[in-house]
């Protein structure tokens, strides 16, 4: 009886303490209601359709709807290729689509967003890709190398594998005869967005960078120019090398040279296989072709003409094309363009001088089909008449196929003077003639107070001789815009390099000139 009572007491006390101390007097948590099932109900992409030019981007918006605690993440595709590719365009994790550089086949692609939680749920948008419809200016950059530089001028341009731009030329200090060299060769680099990467110069009297050529398959560049004495004579030609980050790989002054012991300057450089080819002139007026190896060691030189000026150079594995101007006794100007074809031993194969009577600054290129294009400035019957661009297409024998002219769209009553300064191949076929176009009358005060007023100009022509597009660009409302060279990047953008007087003072617009780099979107 006593044992039973004690057992009952233990049970009652255990129940009491369990009820009083287990949850401090609070009632137990009520059961949670069951969660709704997690499902994806829809995925949409907006806008549902868009038309874009090549090289453009489109920001898409992806919306995922569902029930419960669903996962809103998606995988993005272009034509069922995750993230796309360079042929059909790419799309990143923020849903930004970038078109390819050329129109794909077919031209319409599908952007798709697929739910990661439920791949059966997806949304799509269509993108129709079209060629660039018109020329547009992307950006302009001015380079002033120093505070007391009278003129900074661009003569040459090259592009690396990342579409970085390397421009070369010179800066001209204000005071002649001072202890600091007056003309100094200089290089500057921009990325594809126009941000300056680096700049450098070469402190040698009267030096300048006339031409740059990229080493095949490498992001390094050879450059040439001249180095002279304080009195202005050209003494030696320069041949250097720099990488895309501005590091000097070959000091140009350590690789300077002369031809036959004469004063020498070089204006053009090209690469072919493992050799460098340079167009050079000597103090006697003779024109030469100089061949060097990739270590900038000169191997040989051969004569191109007894006299004249070299403006064009094109090198193939089997022959060399040179062009320019010389002085003759025919025509009102006593000047003509020349075009000559040599083998690599310096033997003349043919010449086409009579084709270019009264043509100056003749440039030359050859397309992938072996057709030759030559462009220059056509002088008219009298010195007071307008000057036009002339472009001639020839076959491998130097026989003319067609010729075309462009007057810069200047009014017929205006005495204009348009100068050809470069000729480059167009990536999709044809060529682009680059030069300075006389400003329209009244376009700026310069046109009434100063005779040399220009705009940046470019003229694209297809292989059949049809005009594709034209550029006449007044840079920053400047009266003196003078392009000297051009190049295309991998996206088909056109880069022009030259000089601009953005801040004219008084009636003389030449006393505040900047090296200028301009980038265009072109069809």
C-alpha cells in the first residue's frame, strides 16, 4: 500500500514539472499549413521582336512567373546555342544581345530564355539583323602632346587584334632653334571605345613617324620615318618596332640607315612573309625600295625611279606595286602619276604612267581577286579649276578596266581642291578613298578668310565602280580637318587619322592643330 502511494506521487510530480517547466507556460506552436507546390507558369522575353543593324546591341527583359517558392533563373540561347556565338550574335547573363559583325544566313535569329527549374517553360524573341544603313560618327579624339606644341599631326594608323588603335605622326614645338628638338615623332594608342591607352615620343631633331605596319599574327608594329639635322635636311631613315602596350621592342635610332651614303627618309612600310618593305627617297631625288628582316636589319635596296615622290606601296608574295608622282613635260601641270610593278629582285615588269596624266599623290592597293586599284587627285586643265578624286581599276597587266571620279559633292561654281591621301580595301569588297574635301563656301569663317579649309572625306566604291557611301565630316565645327590615313577594325568600323584645328585663333587656323582620331560606323 505504501509503495503504491509513493509510485503514484512520483508520477503526479513528474507530470506537474513536465507541464510547468517544459515551455515556460506557453502553448505549443500550431502546425504550419502545407506550402503550395512550386511551379513555373510562364517565361516571356520582351520586346518580342526587333530589327538591328550589325554591330548593335539590344537589352532584352526576361520575366518568369510561377507559384510557390519558384526559381526565377533562366538559361539564355541564340538559335538554341547557349549564350550564342560570333556568327549569330551573343547574349550575356543580363540579357544583353549583341549582333554579329556581318549579317548571318538566315538573317533572323531567335533569342530564347529557358527556365532552369522547368525546362519545358521558355520564352522567345526574334531578331532580324540588317546591314548598317548609313554612316554615323561614333567618336572623335584630339591629341595635344604638349602645351607648347604648335601642331600635332597624324600620318598613319594600325589596328591590333583587340581593335585597339595605334596612330603615329609628329609634334611640332613652337620655337625654332631652341635646345629642345622642334619636330618629334610620336605615337598614341586608344582602345575601341576611344579611351587613351598610352602615348610616347622620340626626342630626335626633325623625326617623324610616317608609316606603321602590324607584324603578321602578332600584336606588334614596325614603324618608319626619318631623322634629320636642325637645318632641315633628312639624314637617316628610321626603322623601329613597338608592341601594342607601347613598349619599344626595337629602338629606331639603333636601326637607322642610309642608301648609298645619301640622306635618306622613308614614308611607307609593308610586311610580307618574314620581310619588311620600305618606300624611301634619297637626297639626290631618287626613289628606292628597301628590304629588311623582322629584326629591322636592312638586306638590300633597289631603285624605283630616278625622281619623283612615292605615295603608294603594295607587296604580294610574287611582286611589288609602287605608285606616286613625277614631273614630266606633258600637260598643263607637267606632272603625272606613275604605277610600276616589280618582281622581288627589282626587275620592272610593267608601268602605267600615261594612264595617270595630271594625277598626283597616286595610291595603290590590290584586292583578293588580283585586281589593282589606284587613286589620286586629278588636276584639271588650268591651275584655277577644281581638283577631284580619281579612282582607276586595272587588271594584272596594268590595263584599265574602269575609272571613276568624285568631286566631293562640292557645288560646281565653287573652286574646290580635294586631296587624296590614302586608299584602303573595304572588308566586304571594293575600296575606300580617303582624303580632304574643300569645305563648302560659308561653312565657316575660314572659307572667306583662309584658302585652305577642309573636311574629313571618304568615298567607298564597289568592284563594279558603284558608289556605296560617302563621308564628309566637319570635326567639331573646325575649319581645318585634314585626314591622312585610314584603317578598318574587325567590326568593320572605319578609323581615320589626321589633324584638326579645333580652336582657331585669328585668321590663321594653322597655329593650334591637334592630332585627330575619328571612328565611324559605315554600311
